[in-house]
C-alpha cells in the first residue's frame, strides 16, 4: 500500500462534502482546530450548495472530490460529514493523478465507499476517523489527537480492556472495512475490498438486529468471512430488536457467523457513530492480539507493498517456462550423448 506523506506545519488540508449537506456553522470548530495545528484550511468549491439531502448535485460533488484528489500540492482531504451520496459518484473518479500524488482521506460512515475504492483501485492508505461536522468543543481530545498523530506519521497503537464476548487469538493483516451496511452494498462492485488475509473492521448504526444478521449471512455465503484473518467490531449503535426472537446480544449474532473459522474477534473497539470515535489507518498492516483481560491493536510502520494484479500468474508462467527450458536442455543432452558417444 502507498502511504501519503506526513503533514508538516503550513500544509494544506481541504474540506469537501461528497455526501450529505452541511452549513458553515457545522465545521467552524474543525477549521479552528486545524488552524491551531498550523495547517492551511481550504474548502471545496461546492461545499455549501445544498441539493435535497446532498451537499450539491452529483456533478458538483464529483468535481470537488476529483479536484482534491488531483491537486499535487494538497496533503489531506477532510470529509465534512457522511450521510449518503458517495456511491453515486465513485465510479466516475479518475485516480491517475491521485496515485502519483497520494494524500490522506479522512472520514467514516458513508465515506467507507471511498476508503474501499481508494484502497482497492489505487492501493493508498486512508484514515477512518472523525469528520469536520463531528469536531466540536465537546469532542474527546483523544479523538482529534489521534487524527493529528496519524497525519504526522506517528505510531498508532491501542490497548483495550477485555470484552466478555471476545474470541482470543492473534492475527496480522491489512486493515479494511468500515460501516457494515456500506460494505454489504459494495459487494460485486469495483469498490469491493480485497478480503483474503485481511483484518476486517465493522461498525453500524440505526439498523435492526435481524438486518445485521442478514448482512453477515450474505457475506458469509459469498465467502467473505472465510477469507479474513481477524475481525474487529466497533460501535454497534442504536441497534433495534423489533423482531421477536432477536432479543439476544448483537455480539452473539456476530460471533455465530464467524465461529467456525477460528479467527480472533475483538469487540467494543471505540470507533463508529459515538463521540469516542478513534482513528484507524485503513490499508495499513495491523497486528491484533485478543486476550481474556486485554486486547491490542498495533499499526505497523513498515510499508507493505501488495502484489499487483496478475503478478502471481506472471510468476507461475515464468516458472513453467524455465522448467520447460531445462527439460529441453536435458533431453537434448541425452540425445546427443546417445547419438555420438553411446
């Protein structure tokens, strides 16, 4: 995975809204905070143009996002809020310039679409974390400071108290995921994550219990849950139990769908739709250790270069060609030996 450069004093960061609408007062505290960090805050051209539930029409939101991705001088993109809308514009993105000049993308919820798209098609790390609207005076300092440390390239590590529903074990892999409903909706699209050997993070808000179960069952049927190396479960907020018979803990439902794979499962990670929304580095190699009394999540600092599509096939083809060549030489040698020296 490519890693955007750490931010320095005076670097520009741009606020855009690829999904839901906002107003200037929603992001005033965020602007003050980033100015205090010594960053140069910019705003997207169409940031405050409301169109129905979106911040602007699809072409305008796409224009702001594409301009931010393309800008070689820009160092980070802060999404204003989630909501809905990223799905509608993601397939029109051109990632050529972004791949040459990667920068940090920050957001969560609906922005899961962009995290997965950039990770899958551009191979670039990004930050699952608090957005501009979520940065207010009452926002826990650990939330914003985590984003600041990640942007500066500092090591991110978490040590959490044990959770009674945890499944002990250890795993290492590239972190992917985000909002469960969004991940469910990305299946079969160009933005669907690579699942093999990944550490999967999920969080959810405002869903019914049976729908969470249905999403996990569908992902299981598609082979997703059999491929992952570990599961980190964030905040499962406002999950309703309207259907009779689904009154059990949501953790039990999640465990049921992965228990046959013998992977570590970490519950209660502080990330999602709650005030304590800690930063996660998507696309980064992460080591998870789940124990009875304590769990750890450590983001490794070494850059992990993934194999390019078709690389494995190229290696196999090369090996076959070389084997054929040596067999040919061996056969020719024995033929000549028997003909002239035998």
